C-alpha cells in the first residue's frame, strides 16, 4: 500500500474550476498507480453508473490514452472528467450518463485543451 495525494475535486459534467490543494492523502494498493498518480474526488453525475458522485478517481498524468478512455481534461482553466473521443471535427467529451449531452470541442478548442491525465483507477468508499 502507498499514499497518494488527493489534489481536490473534479466535476463530472460541465467544465468548472477545480483542483483545490487539499493536503489530504489516501492509501491505495501500489499496483494501481505510477509514481505520478494522484487522486481527485468526483463531484457530479455525468459518469454514473461507472463513476459516482463522491468517488475518487486515480489520475495518471502522461499515461497513454485511446479513443473512449476516461480522462481529466482542462480547457480555459476549467476541468471535467469524461470519456474522450477524437474526431475529424475536434474532440468529443462523452458522458456515460444518458441524461447528459456530449460536448464537441472544435479543432481550435481541442488544440487549446490539455489532457491532465488518464483515469487509471477508481476508489469508492462504502
């Protein structure tokens, strides 16, 4: 088991400000992480039922991602956690929950966006 930092929260839904340094840590199995992995508490329901409001996602910066992977993405200083789908028209931020609509980032927005990291694990407290 190893301790990783909880850097704050990430919205699941609309892009919003996030990443408040919390100073908290959580202990997770070492096999779930890389040396750079950190945790974010999810706020919102766009990724339900895969990721619930209040779950912790384990995020690995620089991890290779592919079409359909769940990532934390930043655009204009705001962040969200969604499935990422590249297209010829830009980048789709795809929620899992059908009550939420996908968002298409134009090629310009996609170029200005930054993948903070790939979600490589989930920690749910009961």
